[in-house]
């Protein structure tokens, strides 16, 4: 059985450290920049993945964990690593039946090496994965009818409540707390944990403009209603999930050189790019402090 005490051997580094960096693009606007180093919480369950997964690992009570993701899903990698570290069976349902015919990419190969059983499904079925009949059929197919199911990205109510601690750790330290968003669960919890006068800023890494409704639903499910002040700026997705451009790569490399921080490209780089653009637009008042949550690090 997985209990809170059973997670203790993982020894997460909490609260994660906060580091102030001097960046002239912010300083000339009279703005301080802090980096909230959630990427240092745990070597395998990096950043918001620890915060989102830990409550579900406890709630699973030792059952097989089944979850969902794409070919480069950070969530799948973190879940597989948690299974290895805690001795839990894990199943990853992967979007894209065609991937079953190809060699595993480095991300999926890491999942398999950590003991995750990969099950590939076509994209049409994947879109229906939350429908009760589709989910029941999937569980039967993989022989895990009693599995504890974690949604894509890990954003369920326990995860959202778990991410509230991120906001609590930053109370009184920043006026704006920025984070990159995939499914919105971390932002939903972060905003709930911040104090009066603080606001959360989400930078979506997917196209579509659908996150606002999703985040409201997550807060309703986790807390019974809206919590905290938050908003989204969806201009910095660079084409969508798992997509980058030479401009983004150049920006990330420059940020690494300036501050000695390895910059993960799919989430963190887009968030930092967005913050620099917003600072140059004068979006932040002089004298304000911005905290950027570093939710991951580059995959080897």
C-alpha cells in the first residue's frame, strides 16, 4: 500500500529554492525576476510532476497506475519513474497507433526502461479516452480493470490540491507568478495558494485557447469554486505542443548563457520568452517582482 509515509524515501526537496537573477531586460523596466526552481525537487519526478503526482500515488493505494500521454510526454516519464522508485506497476496509453511500428523515441524508451507497459491507440480512440465505455474497454484490453487512472498531464483534483503548496511557498515573495501550462492543473492549484494581491500568469504551450474553461472546471472540482487571481496569455506557444522554432532555441540558449540555467524547450523556454516579451511591452509595473516557476529541465 502506498501511503504518505511510503513517499518519504523519495526525499523531495521542498520547498524548492528561489533564486533572484539579474536580467537587464527586466531591470531596465524596474522589475525584479525570481526563478522558483521546482526543477530541483527530485531528479526523476521533476518540478510540477512531483507536486501533481504525489497525491495520486498516495490515493492509488498500491494499485496499478494507468495514465495517458503523447510520444514526448513528461507526465508519462514521471509516472514511469515513480512506478520504478515505489515498486508500482504502470501502464502508459500512448496517442498514435502508428508509433507501435516504430523504434521507441528516447522519451518512450525511458518509460519502458522504468518498467512502464506502453499501449498504443489510434488518435480517434485517444480523443474519446475519458468516455466511460472507451475507458472501460481500454482497462479490459490491458488487463488492468482495477487500475488507478490518472488523466493526461496528471491534472485531477488531488493534483490541483497538491499544487496549491506551490502558491503557498511563494506567498509574499512576488507580485506575479508565471508558469507554463499544458493541461492547466498546476496553474489551478498555484493560484489557489497565492496570497492577497498576488496573481498567477499562465503561458499555454498548446494552441487552441481552451484552457480557461478547463482551469475553471479543475478549480470547481478541487475546491468547489474559483480560487485566486489568474489569467492566461496564449501568444507564446510557438506553433503548439512539442514545437519549437530557431528563434525560441536561440532565446533559450542565450538565457542559459546569461544565467547558467539549463532551459527546457517545450515548456520553460516558452514561459521565459513570454515574460521577456511582456516586460518589454511594459506589462509589469515598475517596482514589481515576477517569479518564474521552472517546472522542468532538458531531457538528456
